[in-house]
C-alpha cells in the first residue's frame, strides 16, 4: 500500500468523524423502512386437523393458485397493518368520518376514544380524548355502561350517534362534547306506541342515509324509534315489531338495524333483525304501520343476529346470525335466501358479530371466532381471501372505509388493526407510517414526572407567591388522564395516588403559625362539653344575666316526706273498672 492510499483512508476516517453540517438538523422519515416494519408477516401454517376444525364449511371446489392469491393480496388492502391499543376491554364499534381524518372506537370498558390520524406518528399511537358517555360525576362509584354502537353522521360529520347499554341514546360532537340526549319512555305503559322513548336497553342504531337530522335506534322493548335530533324529548315515529314466538307476549329484542338508499336514487330501505329469528323490511320514508316484507325464521330463534348490511344498489341484504350461518337475501324476492354458508358466530360471547359490504359492494368482509378476516364473494359467499389478524381472539367489528381504502377491525383483545396497502390506500395509516417518529421526552412518561395539576405540598409553597403560580405546561399536566385508571389512580403501583386538591387541603401550613394567626383556632381540638363545664362554677357564683335578681330570688321549698313514703315511690295508676 503506497502513501496515497494511506492518505485517502485517513481522510475518509476524518470525514466520518466530523459532522456533515452545522445548525439545526431535521429528522427525516425512512418511509421504506417503516413500511417494511408494518408489513404483515405470514402466519405459520398450523396442522391440517386444527385448520379443518377452525375453517368454515365453504365449498372450495375451485382451488386458487399461488399466483392468484398474490394478486388478491394486492387487490385488497391487507398487505400492511397499523396496531392501536387504547382500550382495556373488547372493542365493540368503530366509526370513521367521511373525510377519513378522525375515527372513534367504543368498547365494553364503558368509554369511547377519539383518534386523529393527523396527530399520530409511528411511536405515538394514542387517543387524544377519552369520554364516558354515561358518567354524570367524577367519582369512582359512578354507574357506567358498555358501548354498543358509535357512528358518525354521514351527512353532517360534526355529530356522532353514541349508543350505550341504556334506554337513552346520545348525540356527541366530533370533539367529544355531549349535544343531545334522547328521552326515556314510561316503563309502566303497556302500549309502546304511547311511550315517548325506549323503556329498556338500546342495542344498536344508525343514521338516515340522506336526511342529516334523522336517526333510528333499536331496543330490547321490541321497537324501532326514529328520532329527530332537534326534538330529543319525543321520537318522530315508533315501529313496534310484534313477535309470534310462543310465550313472548308479542315482544322480542331488536338486534340489528340498517337504513340505506340505492345508488340509482330509488326508495330508502329500513331493514331490522330480531331475536325471534325474523327479518323485517320497511319503506325507509314510511309509512311504518306495516312492513313491506317480513321473513319469519330467517335465522334460528333465540340466537343473536348481530350482523346486517345492505348493498350499495339496495338489491341485496346480507345477515350473519347466531346460528353460525351467513345468508344473502334479495330485496325484490324477500322470502327465501339466495345463498347460505356456514360460518361460526361470536354472539355467544359478544353481541357484535359484524358483517359489511365493501364501499362498492364488490366484496363482503366479516370476522371469525379465531381472529381471521374473511373477504367473501358478494354473490356466492365463497371466501376470496382469508388472512389472520388477531389469532385466538374474535373479531367483533369491522369497517371498510371508502375514501381511505383501508379495513379497520376491532377484536376481543382490545386491539384495533388498520389494514392498508401503500399502493392503493390514501392517508390514514399510510400517512402515519410516512411520518418521522416523534422524539420522546422525559415529560411524555407519566411514571417519571410529577403532575403539577394535582397540587403541591405546603412545604414546597413560597409565602406571598401562591397567586403567581402558573398551571403546568408539561405533557402530563395537559393530559391528566394519561397513565391513570378510570377511578383516577395511577397505573404504576410505585407511584402514590395524589388526592384531588380542595380548598381545605391545598397546603399543610405549620400548626404554630395557624395558632398565632387565626383567632380561636385552638378550639378545633377542644371538647365542647369540657369547654362549657369549666365556666360552671363561675356562672354559679357570679351570674351575668340573673345577677340583678340574686338577692330577691325565691327559695325553693320541697315537701318533707317520711321514710315510708320515700320507699313506696310514686303512686301507681289505678286500674280502670268496666
């Protein structure tokens, strides 16, 4: 090696040691690496016996080749995924606004979480707000209820329909503020037409496809109620479903409802399913006195039909029942199912067994009890693609957003998966993974910082400067619920629970200072009876109020009793003679 080569190596080592530039450096995202990390791994194949036990009974006579499966994966947005874990219990509902910028999730932990794609980065996947719709006061003993359904208004994204396990549905804003609460009906009235609202738990609901002011709710009181959001004190219309099941007294539970319109501008359709196994269809614009069509025994009675959806052209209805079947119906011949396939239901554990059409009705998506996502053919109901999402945990709810072209799933293990394809999906999870990871700061960890919004001890206070204290500006003070449970206690057992600051417990000043500064402050630790008795002798010798009559007070005279009379005591009451 000559001297020139030696010099080149020394210059290269020096060049690597020195910085490339000076000043502030911007951190750019390695998009290719982040997308590669979010790429879904192919699950390891299990034994043939286990696969046959878990696999639904589909007719798979036409076996697809490996090339066809690769093309299908490119066609459907399932190549990459984004996982969010913001709930503590199974997720029951997911809704996304029409623009695809904000989404809300509901869970059996009695909360709804508000998420914003624009504020997320690959390492900050959390909700910006958590709301308990049924909480009335900030107390650990507050009665709360699971969330059944959450849905953005498709015609006015500023309002959200929230349905919990109560007789009253609520309307929230997209920022989590409660706007309206529908009234509860009189439970002592027998005729459901005369009640102003639901008298028992609401199971689900949906918005009108065209009118921004109308929504419908389905309840366990065997009714569907159509509401005008501007008049929450009484429903606009009530539809009473009379069950013919033996011993039901004409009542049953409404389990699913869907309100849709056709793409060609035809009539609206209102379709609902009931616990007695019936499937009922009405004209969406009314009148609702009689159903347009009704199928008794569409599914097995006393099984929960939680999945229901209508195609974009309004010609087909797909249902997923608790009898482990998926059925396809034709609204023009609403009598017998067009196709029936076997598919295991999850309604024995969770009320949600969702099924829905793709945005253009080119496919049907549903979940399974073992955590797999099934993309079915809309005509034959045969699986076009089966991909695992949460192995061993049922998929409760699904949604395929039209604008984002992304599939969102909520499972029983409290995790939400956003499936997407970087080539065909826009914004949403693809936008999040294209951002640079946020640089973590020590204030972002609530276990390592002190929340100043909870107050300070008296030893840390400086005299005559309490009025100049400014509110906390750290991450934990701006987000006081991060790192805390529902009752307000810290998730970290090493961190003590700081009680809420009150006017009487903001500080702990010195006892001698209080005794010297506050008049009669020592009376707080004194027994009231002892404090009065120490003046008894003085009051007897030198009375203040009766001193003027001290010399003229009459002397008390008592009758003298003999010894026998003292022993006898008071006279006994004479018995009454008849």
